[in-house]
C-alpha cells in the first residue's frame, strides 16, 4: 500500500513539474495559458514539490507573490502530512 502511495506521489509531482514547464513554454510563445488556479490547485493536491521544483527550474511564476507563498506552503503542509500520517 505504501509503495503505491510513493509511485502515485512521484508521478503526480512529475506531472505538476511538467505542467509548470508547459505553461512557461506557452508564455514564451504567446499561446493559450494554463490558469493560475489550475497550477495552484494541482500543487495543493499533493503536487507541492513538483510545483516548487518547476518554479525554480523554469524560472516561472517566481515574481508572483501568490506563488511565492502558496507553492512552498503546499509543499510544507504535504511534508507535514507525510511525516505525521504516512510514517506513523
């Protein structure tokens, strides 16, 4: 059961990471963008690590205060959940 959680968590975070990269690509090429609500929602649903990593690697949404606060917060809350629930 725990192994499945790790696999799903990894896949979801990779999805969120690539979603951030895709939005950055679309921004550079003036294409239809992915909404901020979608990016933050995906990060809130256990994709905080992928979102933070995407922000850093792609230099995307790094100047937006909303993303500066909510992405790391999502990651810290998910890490806390993991430490309190999954490990115990």
